[in-house]
């Protein structure tokens, strides 16, 4: 058996959903795809420039001779009830990155050990990764990228991708059996609450709910943006939820370690009752995009979600936030009470 087959077979034995191997050069045209996006939305040049490095893996890892691409499926997990999940991108609830208890993460490490035993050196990191994950998985033929920019396999878009640089020349490209999006389907574009997804494959990350709700900048947003954020506290699944290619694909059957216990802290009202030590202890490790110095973002997001879906019992929580130790939260509470006419 050739070495590529051995690695792929081991990945499947471990229960990794997909495995392919590409040459580092296969990623070079990612720079062109990035440029196409910038051409559509010129103010993306600055935020997208940092991704250019992803196209040239050898710049950071000169000894890389191949990239092992692994796709893990997370849509099999049971998630908390709708009143909690409507505030979160589901990926973040079952995020395997930096989570030692995550079975998906353990499988990646097991596979890496196997690759080492074959005498191959590897390098990777959990965030932001060594290359552009969706493009790498597409180049490995493990699935396709749909018009909402998400990577899909036959299990829908509820998958996450890891890439390992390897110091051995290898290649294993699969052939996906998925059909492309219909030319007449625009459900994801129409549903995007901020119009960040404005055309097929064209997404402005500066206006997407996910980066906005996880922003560490001390910015407050205009009323229209606040309204468009809806009930979101951390992330957004709208353009994936409405996609017919995801219909009935969330399996909701297995328990993700610690998630159900954590659920009691995840509602907007629960967040407003937590002090900052508790937020750091309970939420920061899992939801790592909001950094420790910006924990106030949790409370401003919770207040915003409350305003957009107001219930009477929220009033006291918002009034209590007028005394918060962070000015950003006090201002947000003031803004909320004004909006609510209280
Ligand atoms: S994640 Fe949400 S805000 Fe971002 S493009 Fe998709 S629907 Fe729009
Ligand atoms: S909603 Fe339609 S256009 Fe958008 S990704 Fe899904 S199938 Fe493609």
C-alpha cells in the first residue's frame, strides 16, 4: 500500500470524515480567488491582505512538501434547545479547537502520531491554521464550496477542516460527487441579515454577524447594524440554516463534552448575571475569539439580543448593567433602555 493510502485508511479507521493530500503549490491560486473578492468589495483589501500568506504555505513552512487535509463532521452532536442555539453559531458550541476533551481533536492528534510513526514530520496549528482550509479541502476533492462560501460534503456544511504540512512528497485527490448550487437558488443571499453575503461567493467579512459579534474592538455599531444582528450573541448560522443542501443534515445525536452543562450560562439573561471572572472561567476557553481583555463584548451582545427580542423580564437585567464596571456595557444598557422607552 502506498503511503498516501495508509494515511487515508488510518484517518477513516479513526472516524475522520474525509482525508486527502495536496501539494503546497495547489494552494497558490487561492491568491487569485482572494483578489476576485477584493475586486468585488474594494474596502476588503486591508482585512483580506493577511490571508494572502495562506496561498504560499512554503513561506512559513519552507520544508513543506505536501498538505494533509482532514475534514471532521460536527453535525452529529446534540445541541442545547433552540432558545439557546438561536444566539450562537453551532460550530462554536462544539468547536474542537484547543478543547482537549473534543473527540474530533483527539482523532487529529492520533492521526498525526501515526504519520510521525511513518517517519514524516508535520506542522499545523489550531487557529488560524497553516492555509485556507476550505480551498485546501476543495483542492483535495473532499467536497465543494457553495454560493454561501461554506465548504460542503454529503453531510452538508456542518464540517470543520484541519490541514497538516508534511515533509514528504505525497498527493491523494478525491472526486466529490456533489452537484453544484442551482443557478436559481439565492436563499442564502436573501436570508443574510446584514447583506454581508451580497452575491454568490461574495461576502464582506466586515459586515458579517460572526466577526461583528466576536469583535475585540471598542466599537459600538449603528442602530441598523444592531437591529440586523437580531438575536445573535456569538456567530451566525443563517446562510447555512436556510440552505436546502443542509436540510435534515444536523443529526443531533451525540453528546459533546461539557456542552449541556455549559448551556445554563449561554442565554442572554444568564450572561448578564455572570461576573467577569465567571465569564472568563465558563466562556473564554471555548469561545476564544472574544479575548480576555474584551469580555465586556459578551454583555453588549447579550443586551443587543435582548433589545431585538424583548421580554419583560429582561428589563431588570438591562437596568443592572447600568452599574457594570465597563463603560461599553453601561453605554449599551443606556442605549437599550432608551430604545425600549424605559
Ligand atoms: S454568517 Fe450570517 S451574516 Fe455572515 S454571511 Fe452568513 S448569514 Fe450573512
Ligand atoms: S442556499 Fe442555495 S445558493 Fe445558497 S449555498 Fe445553499 S444551495 Fe447554494
